[in-house]
């Protein structure tokens, strides 16, 4: 069924992939752009672009009116150079807490049929070698506890929550930084080399968002098929770059990095079976294939962009 879709976060690393997929599928897309330049970009992709203050509940409701589906990918992730700064995640927390609540209220008030809400799979507690499905215990850290506020807002209107694993792709500064670390001989992750790390390529994440238009309400993990130990994760990047396997950082650095470092040190073998059973499948089953594609794209000229 063709739908009228209202999309936030449309110019982020996932959103800018979602827009052309929705348009190609015949959906009518209205997307939010913060600047005139970004709105022009969205129009070129075939969307109707709006400037909306999503922190204003009345403005959000007015913008959503007439939509069949609301997709909330809005975040304010700090650049990798600032993630460790005090207060760096404050604006992202506000987006997750206030914007998610405003859009859920807008869905309820306007009768929009569906809310799809982005979320973060690494809120799961350390699971060791166990597979973690959507019922596994969660333990959000101080910097990302508002993830659950966003999920709760979506649940109030029978929404679909997509818990994304760690993103990677050719056009994100975090991925560029990871490649730089491996070139310098260091693994770009905290924690034990034997702990599990779950990832999702940007392209596969975008495909999951589009698939969510047809999903029953609930929570879905969006991760590749084969989470790998951190040693294999770092090694896959090294192989794709043609360099030696990197050394791992001392584990005490993860503790020194506070709640973010603690989250990044967890062992999380995240299962994607629920979403796979609904018909979605990743193009890149593991980081082995995915990072090979990333480095090929970077060599072809892909550049990191902010959200």
C-alpha cells in the first residue's frame, strides 16, 4: 500500500538513504530539513521538505496532520571529536525525550496510522556469549537513558521501535575514525577482544526502516546476521584496509571513559531473527562483507557527513 509518510532525521546517515527508498517505492514523502540547503537536498530526492520546530508540540501536530505513517529518526549525535565532552549528549537526550513525545502525541491527535521510532540496541545489558533478542534485559547508561523515553512514547500509540546496532558506513565520521585507528595499529573498540560486537551497515538500517511500514507493533532488533567478537571486528577492518591486525586498548581506558565507555565495552550478541522473520534481510550479513564494501566506497570518494 502506498502511504503518506512524514519523516524526521531525513538528512542523517540513515534518513538520507530512507528518502529515495520510500520515493522509489511510490510513497509520498514529507521530510523535515533544518536548513534551506538540506531542504533543497530533500526536494531533489523527490520529497516535500518542511522546516518544523519539533520541540513545539503544536507545530509537530500540524506538520503530521494528513500522514499515514510517521517515521522518527531525529537524533542529535555529537561528532566523534566531542562524544567524551561533558554535556555533549544533552541535546540528543532532549530530542529523544521531547521530540519523540511530541510526535507520539501528534500521531494520537491526528489519527496517523503508525509511528516508527528509532532506538539503540546497545542499551542491552552485557550478555556474554548469549544471543540477545528483544526480551533481553536492558541497562541504559547515564548518557543514553532517554532511549527508553522514546520507546515508551512509541509504545503508547502502538508504534514500531527499531533498536539499531552500532552503525557503520562510508559517510560517517565515526567509521572514518575507526579506519584511522586501525591504520595506526589500534582496535577502534573498548572491552575484551573476545566480547561480542553487533553492527549494522547504513544501507541495511535504511532498508529496515522501509520494511517497518508493514510490521506489527513492537520492538525489533536491527543488526547483521553474525555478530562477531571484537577481535574479528577489528580484524575485518584491517583485512579490508590491507594492514596488520590492530592491538587492543587497555581495558582500564573503557572505565576511564565513564558511562559511554562502559556501554562500548559490553558483550552484545544481538539477534535479528524477529525482523528477519518479517521479510527483512541484511545485504551485508557480517562486518567481513560490510567493511570491505565501506572501504571500497571510501576509495571511490565517499565523504563523512553530519546528520
